[in-house]
């Protein structure tokens, strides 16, 4: 049987809503990675999956095929590794806080992160705002670092789940990212290949997330938890709202500064809270705390003590960066032009729209319009206020950190639309987190 007809048959079957077998999915992943099946056929299959979905067994089989396309990491049994993954948000810098914080608590944390995707930010872009920091470590260097300091914050290694990398790049340009089985298998293949024993998934929903509502987020969370448990890992998902940006900073150097503030015991309450929630679940899953309450108070104490900040310093140093930024965040690259945006009116500020703030930050240079664009680490938006309070005309609402005065003027229109007003009294946006354990 030649390659082309069989792929046509598989596309045809998926188009009719039939489930493919594990060996057929393996064949597609292998063939695509080896260049034996062309982009246009894989794109057609992805679109059929986008509309027809996959059975639970098919999603599991696709995850296995993605994992099996590359190497896998194994960690010593006496040094179980934890990992966390967010499905993408605006202003989410929790990994930069959580990794050193848990490592300071004696928990081995290996976090492989991505770059910004669509309107959402990526931890690797944020970390690269730190002068000199290397995030592309080969697997031997990664192992040595983890043995030495108990943690790493690095970019996705190309030899882990390479078929996911190839499929992901194709999904990004064929409007097939937003598919529950494709997202679930993509995320979980990377987590499983990286060898974590305990995984906490932060599944976001709302204006600034890929999942528009809580129901979609819950379905995605349940699928990912089932895949992780099926592979023998301890997994929990936290559903977290993403209607307003997390914290006040959106933009790479600005977010690193805010993460450092949190590690020094300060920073915005919502970033601290999400860090404590995700960290507590990881501590319980890995058996380092008996209850969520115990875990939370241990982590809160560590946040106040500065040991997490010291661990971040160590991590930056071994990854070749300027670790002095932790004690002196003014060493992070500053934007040449900072402009304050003042409230045009008296009124109740209902919400600061996460998606529009992300768009304004992107227009200032903090994100990418096209794949491969460079980001300007100095730029972004720092919110002075969030929704849920009364504002007086002329009160500062946000700072625009821009490369030039012209650049800040260009982003002003988008920024001003992000502030949503109400005629009646409003409350701060709810930050309740729901847990999905499978
Ligand atoms: N993040 C991933 O790693 N994969 C997806 O498909 C979506 C978000």
C-alpha cells in the first residue's frame, strides 16, 4: 500500500467521525515527522479531528504516539520530579515564582516552558528578559543542573515529543489549535516525556484564555487528568479564571520584576494566591504535605522568608544569567518611554479586559504578530488598578512601557478600550479556583 492512498483513507474515516487505531495514529505521527506524509494531508486530518473530535481511547493513543516519537526523561525514584502547566493566560508569571519556591522547599521541579502563543504570554520570553539567561539546555546539562540545584526553568527540548512540535507548528497556521483532544494530547505528551511524577495543570478560562468558558475548561481538564492518571502519574487540574490579567504586569521584564516581588514576600494578591494554590496541590500530590492547609502555610512562610528568591538567584546564575536582578530588579532592561494612562471619567471600573491588555502589550512590542518575530523585553503594560472599585477622573489606570513615544501613542486606543465601566457599584472579579481530580 503506498503512503498517499492510506492517508487519504484515514482522513476520509476521520471525516466520517470514525476512530483511528493506535497503530494508525503512530503511523501518522512517524510519517509526518519523517517527511513521508505532506503538510496538506496532515492539515486535512487535523481539521477533521477539530470537527469530529476523538474518543477517549484515541486521545490516549495519540498522546502515546507523540511521546513515542522522541526520547523520554527518567528521574531517580528517590528524587521524584514535579511539573506544572498552564494552558495560557495574560500576565501569568506563576512558574517563575513556583519553581524556585518549591525547590527551596526541597521538591525537585523541572519546568519546560514555551514562548508566547497567540495573545498569551510565554515563560521563556519572560525569562529571556533577564540579561544572559540561557533557556535552551541539552538533556545532559539539564540533568546535571537538576542534580545540583533541584530545579530548572528551560525551553521545551526538541528531542522530547518531537512529533508534537511538528504537529503544533502546523496547527498554529491551520486554525486547528482549539481542539480539546489535540490540546490535551499535546500538553500531556510533553509532561509525560519530561518524566514528572506529579503534575498540576492550571486550566484557564475566560476572556484572556483559549477556553472561553468554565465548561470547556472542565472538559479539557478532565481529559488531561485522565491521560496523566492512565500513564501512572499523580495529576490534578485547577480551573482558574482569566478575565482580567493575573497581577498587574503584562510584558516580559515587567512580569519578571513582579515575580521577584512575590518571591520577596510582596506582589499582587492574585499572583500570590494562585502560586499558593498550585504549589499546595503539588506538595500534597508528591507527599510532602499531609493536607492542603499544611502545604499552604509552609509555602506562605517560605514566601516571607526570601529562600525562594535565593533559589531563583541560584537558578539564574547556573543558567548563565545576571542573578543580581533578584536583589536589584532595576537591572532588568527598562523601557525608554513610560506613559501614564489616566481615567477619562468618574465611575465604577467593572473589569480590565485581559485580551485587550494583551493586545495593547503586543502592540507595544511585548508579543509576536507573526511566528519568529522578536519580542522587546522592555515593553508592556503595568496596571495601576483592576476592576471592582470606583475611580475618579484623572486617576492613573495604567502605565505603558514603550520603545518610543510614537509606539505608546499607537497602543493607546486598544489600551483605553480595555477598561470596562459600569453604571452601578461593582465587586472585584472572583478568583475562586475549582479542582478537577478525575
Ligand atoms: N499548549 C500546548 O502545549 N499545546 C496545545 O495544543 C495548546 C497549548
